[in-house]
């Protein structure tokens, strides 16, 4: 045994069991860790619950005055598990700032025994630690494959969205869910957090727990046959899968999803989407507003959202998973909604989509605090959040620039009157330049109005005149591209897009 490994792991701080729901706490923390707590972690947790400092724990456990080993265990393990668990329960970020705060936080979360429990000698815990070990290793998620999933240990807001999608998947048994939103809005982070929470929420007694959770990214455009072959190997647990054909592989995959309850997340569907246009070229190049409006009259047919050549099999997979009866769920994230989902989705149907708006002021403030703006005034932070519509990526990029170029002075940055720049502009360029000339024309007019415009007014005001049919089709496409906000039957670009389009017009001296 190592000199740093304590002995008598079960004997110290046992009085914690008298006042705390230890078994329940062990189980809940194990869910966020991904496996059972080690005996050392349990021992240190009991020490904290008894009111011992890290130095006092070290003295009891190691007979040493040096608390460095204990502090490393706490900082790299228990504190993180406690923070993540309590943040999810509370719906906002919870931090363990020092050891003495642990008991306060856990008591507030309900892990301390009530007076009745203490006097009756009974506890509410009905699951022992062997059950949680069985659950983690065998009973619930038999396979978890996170692929290239990002770290979401710092995750802010989105409690309403998480709750809604969890209900769709766990209670309503939706077969397909699309998380839709513009670039940088937080779709990827939400999809990872969603999968983690669905895994963490399950207990051995629950019906409908997932046998397998797989998260994959489509941003590097993996060929469909490669992705399908990999998924079939994972879900069938067969390392000798032989690829026969796309159609046959999809059928085999659906059979697996019928036999087991699996959660599959495919992030970044828009990477394999493109525009196709019959009778006119697809427009993916950067053009000026004058060119767009001058040439807009030549557009008679609008481009549709389609799959890139060679990637059509993903559309077939989505269609069949949405139409076929099975007990699993496919979650997609995308900037654009493909036709397969638009046809199948509905509020009372097993295919649904959720469009993400910007983060709230309170959630955005956590991002700014993490970026070093804890001392910034509330009014300055609000202006910055409003500028970017609560887009978390844009807030992070802007915050870095403010720190590096403006010495952290938000007011000085705002006074420059240039909020669309660098990577922020690149993200917007990427999405805006996928639009057809008519879609761009409508976006210019809507941005100039600076307010929500009723659909019926567009045909009367837009120049050159365009048929109502084309306007309806264009507005529908812009909605599916996450570029418009709607109030009743009126539409407007998002605030950050209005700023972006206005700057484009100014740069071109457009009248």
C-alpha cells in the first residue's frame, strides 16, 4: 500500500452517517462522476460533512499536518462532482468556494437528515452502494461513447430547454429531436449536457433507461457509409460488421434500435447540408448588397436545403428513423432544418424540433464573469449581452477582444460602434452567404425596418416586386435557417443580424 493511501477507510468520520443521507449522496455523486466513488473519496466526503477542514482530515487520515494530498483529491474530484450535481438541480451555476461551504450547499439541497429521520432511526435511502455499482457497470447504460464531445463542466442557463427536451425523450418517447439555432448559440453544448443529464437521471428502478448513449460530430463531414458502419458496430456490439449497402445497413441499424433503447446524438448536421437551385446557380460567394438587389429579379426558383453530393444517405437515415417505430431516439443539432424533419415534425408527433434563442441576462452574466468581468457594471454587461442577443460564442469572442485591446473596458469597446468583427463576422458570413439572392434581398429590407414586419406588407414594400408565392417560400426558408424571429405573423432578423446587415450596407455606401 502506498504511503499516501490511507488505511482503515471505513472507520473514520462514521458519525457523518448519523446526520446525513450518505448512501443517497454516494449514489447521486457517482452518477455525475460516471462510476462509484472510491473509498478515499467517501472518507474525505464524510470528513467534510463532520465539519473537518482539509488539514484536520489529513491529520486524522495520514497523521500528517500537510493537507496537500487531501486538497488535490477534493479539488480534482469531490468539489467538481458536487458543483455539477447541485448546478443541475438548481438551474444555475453553483461553486464550492471553500471546504466549509460544502455542508451548507448539501444541507440546502436536502441531503441532511430531518429531525424525524434522526429520531426514528429510519432513512429514505432504499438503494445500497452495490446497487449503484451494478447500475453503473451493468444495469443501465451498458455503453457510453462520447466521441468528440466537448467539455461542458462550465454550462450556464438553458434549464427550460433541457427540461423540455428531456420530457420529449424520456416521457413522450420521441424518436427524433432537432435542436435548431444560429451559429454560436450553444447547440453543441446543449446536446452534450442533455446526453449527460439523461444518463445521470436514470436509476436502477426506472423503466425506459437507455442501454447505450453515443455522441458523434458531423462537422468533419464523415462519409455516411463510414458513420453507419461505426454506429452499427457500436449498437450491435459486433466488431465484425461487414458493410453491404447503405439501405441494408440502415435497416440493420433500425433493428438494433428496436431491440435496445439507445440515444444517438449527431451534432452539426448543417456541415453536410447545402443549397440546390434549379434554373439558377447556388449562391455561396460573398457579394455586395448592390449586386444582390440588382440581380434579384432573375431568381424565379428558390434553392432548397439539401444534402451535399454523396451525403444523401444521412437524409435517408433521418427519414427512416423518424418514420419507423422503435424505442430509441436520435437527437440532431443544426443551423438549418432539412425537409425530412419539416415534413415529420409536430407538437403531438414523435418528431419535434426546438429553436434556441439567446441566453438570458443572468446566464450571460456567468459567461462574462468567467471571462474576467466580475467587476463590470450591470448596465454595461446588459448592453453587451443585448448587442449579441445572448449568443454565448459571440459574447466569449467579444469578451476576449475587450480584455486584450480595451483593457477590460466594456464602455470603451461599445463606443467604437463596431461589434461585428473577426470570427464573429466570419460565422455570420458563413451562414448569410448560403442564402439565395431573394433571401438576401428580404433580409436587407427587414433589417432596414428595424422592427417586426407583417408578412403581408413585404410584397407591397419590397423592390423590385416579387410574387407572394416566392416571398412565402423565402420566409419559410429563412425560418428554417434560424435567421428570423417571429411575433405572431410578423418577422425580423435577430438583433445581431440587423447589426451585421446594417454594417454591410454602410460598407457598400448603399442608398
